[in-house]
């Protein structure tokens, strides 16, 4: 099993144990994901906190719906996940690399490729703390908005070519539009 740690995240002591147990319980799974508590650094504006809270609420509601419906996600929903909140079957990572040429969304491409080999199980528990700071890719300066916008459009086209559902692409467009709202 493999987890891609993020230095600014904190993990509940049972995170790995519960993640590994879940993956081992079903051979058709590629990975598992847990929910996270959100922590905002003091330098993030109120408007940005509201925007991020909306996005996180949308993600958590969608994860709850999928949890109730089937307990897992397919690759078309990879953009809802944080890599550091997932644990992957190591054998499925062969030949899958991060595309370092992408300034944004490289984690979504990576997760999508892994999840194309099996569903991602949802552990509907808050087992990580995810920290947002103004230095993260979530908060980009106005000059980089064009780059981020192009990268999002490229990922949308990747989703479309991967036969993702219209609903998944619609939700992505909401996410995409909210991400590009100027941080105040």
C-alpha cells in the first residue's frame, strides 16, 4: 500500500490502518479515501475561506452520496480527492507517474489513472486535517489564473475523452468556476 504524504496535513492515528483494511476487504478497489477537517491559515481572507468552504461542502456532500449509493468512486470523480487522503494499492502504480509539466491538476490526472484500474473506496470518517495556506496552488496570483484556467480546460477535455458522465463534467465546471474566483 502507498500513501503520498503532504507535509502540511495531519493524520489521525487510525488513518493507515483503516485505509489498508478497507482496500484489502475488496479486490476490485484501487484505493481508499478519507474525509478531512479543514484548517485555514490566518492569512487567508474571509472571502477565500467562504469560497473554499463551499467547495469542500460540495465535495463532502458528493462523497456522502457516493458513499450511500455504492461506497466508492470511479476515475471520473478523481478531482474531488486529495492524494494525501488516499491510500493506493502499490502494484497498481506501475507505470503511472506525475506529469510534472502540468502546473496544476497533476494530482487529478494521477488519481484518475490509478482509479481507472479499480474503484476508490470511501471511508466516511474525518481521519486527516488538511491545511490551506496562501502559498498553496489553491490560491494563485492573478498572473497565473490564465495558466490555471487552461490547465482546467485541458483536464475537462481529458475527462470528456475518458467518457466521464455529463454530470461529472457539470460538477467539475462548478468547481472550476469557483476555483477561478479572484482571491480577495
